[in-house]
C-alpha cells in the first residue's frame, strides 16, 4: 500500500519554493517593488537637466509661435480671446529675417519630437516616487507634488496634442490653438516651480560623479528628496535585480532614440540631406512630384471645395479702402508692375518648404490703389474658401509695407497651381503658413 504525502498548507511556486504569504507581497508603495538597477539620482538628474534645456527652448518657441499670429490684431486671428493676462508678452511680429518663423517653429516641433524618449525615460526613472506614502509629508513636499502634477499632466497633454497636430489628426475636442495655448501655461507653471525646486539638486548630483555609481557621495550631494535618512540614494532600488545594462548604457539608449527621431523628422523643417530622411512626419521625405509647383501643401483645392468655376474667367479680386471698391481680373493684375521674392512657407505643424521664387503685385501697391499711397495700413484678407480656420486673416501694417509681401500670381516661373492658391494668394515673409491665404477673393485695407 502506497503512502500518502502529508498535507502541506504552504503553497509552493512553480519551482517548488514556498510562496510568500499575502502579507509579504509587495505593492507599488513599497520601494522594494521597483527593482531596476538603472534607477538612481544621477540617472534622473542627467535626464532632468536635458529636459530643462530642451523644454525651455520648446516653451519659448511655442509662445513665439502664438505671437506670430498677431492675435491682438483682429478677432479672426485670435483663437484664445479669453487669455487675459496670459497675453502680456505679445508683440508685433516682424517680417525679418524672412526665415524667422521657419526657424522658431521648426525648432519647436523638431526639438519637441526629439525630447519624447527623454521625457518618457525621466518619468520612468521617478515613477516609484508617485506611489510613495504618505503622499504629503510637509508644506514643501506638498508644493513639490502639486508642481509635479502640473508638470507631468501638462507635458503629456502638450506632447500628445502636439504629435496629433503634426500628423493632422484632430481627434481631440475643441481648437488645437486654444487647447495648446492654455495647456502650455499649465505646463509652464509646473515646469518653473519644479525647476526651481530641483535644478540645484540635479546640478549637485551630476557634479558629484558619473552616472554609473548606484549611490551619491556621502557628502550629501544628492540633495533633499534623493537620499534616505541613512544616506542611501532614494531613487535607487533597495533590492535591485542583476544589472543587464549600465546607467550610461541606458542614457546612451535614450539618446539613440532621440537621435533617431531627430534624423527622421528634422528634414521636414530644414533643407539638406535630412529632407530625404523625414519619413515619420507628413510633408517630409516624400517626393512632391515634378514641376515648379511641386512643394508641400496642407489643403488641396478639392478638399476645401474650390472648383474651376470659382477661379476661372469670372474671378475678380475685390480691393476695398478709402478710394472705394475696386475689382481686378487676373489679367489686369498681371498687367501691373510685377515683383519677385524668394520666401518659404512655414506652418504650425513644423513643416516648411525651401525658399520658393514668388512673383506678383506688392501689397503696398494695392494699398495705394485702395487710397493709402503714403503709409499702408493693416489689411483684412478673405478667401474663396467658405469653411475652415483662417479662411479669413488679418496682416499688420508692417507686413503690408514690406516690399517682399506680395499678392502672388506665379511661383518659380509658372502660374500658381490650384492647390497653391490659383488665381492669387498672399505670401508674406516670416508669417505662419495659414496667414499666407490662398484663393484670395477680397482685400480690405484700413482699420480692422
């Protein structure tokens, strides 16, 4: 008769070792739950300093982008009428250098994309702190937690909506301009507070040695919040798993991800060999086809329901001002003195064309015909397009006065194509692409 094995109350794992009782199971609030040997104060500090520099640049160029729309000029340019004091910094956007908006918006989008791996790595490096108990230990700690909430929430919101805008996927509710503007200020509040609290600590941590060591020097260089009472690095795992990659290796991996995104996105904004590598973004490395009009666009004529009948022989440009209402055919506009300007188109999504050679009538000349021969004022531009944002836009007087500002009729020696705004479009140096109105129907000079 076979013997039965005695009953054992302790459960065993698949390997035969006793399983710990439920009371011993680790939760995210237990520091021993997080076992990656890569986490540590210096690893987090290096990422934080990179983000400090990069996000500062992204924030400044983003605010400049909003100023470039001249939102205080006319209601049609202002997508955030309730901004109040948040518009304290706005100024009259200049027309020179002609590549100004291309540079600022190109940096805004390109650097923002390249920082995504750094941002995700930084969040990963500090995620154990989100679960630490008690959630608030002091007034200073409460301020830090609130700033962290604004920082993380604002950063993720800005990154997600920004990437969707780049891809032209407007799946979020409301206007991108409004959401991104207010989201930027929420992020900025958390960013400034958190940077003031943490930057001195991060600098001391980095200066204390390389990123390979698992704990900071014993002189307290890690600063408050990164050391336990026993002097241990509070961001390092107390019970780490065996290392499979060094901290420097992990930083190199993050840097490689950022470099890959940089190489595959920068070419949509800047000329050179990177144009052919901009594969991950619209208006990037794809060929635009042959011909003088073969450069990037956002909207086709068909997409906004502009038909050949709208732009054919019956089309007339209406010019309004103190001299009354004047109407010109395309042939009459071509009979006027023609001027050329080599200007790019740069859009809020971060893409930009190379300089294209535009030819047409100066806006200042049309202002003179409208009754402003001495000092051209601002102009209100209306398009044949009947729906959509910026089918109407206002340009400042400094933009109208610039000799490079044209009602363009041709580009690169050929008539405008329908998709590039035939029969006439606005082209202004350093202006966002949406202010370079296509399919122009009416120009009203004077007070807006």
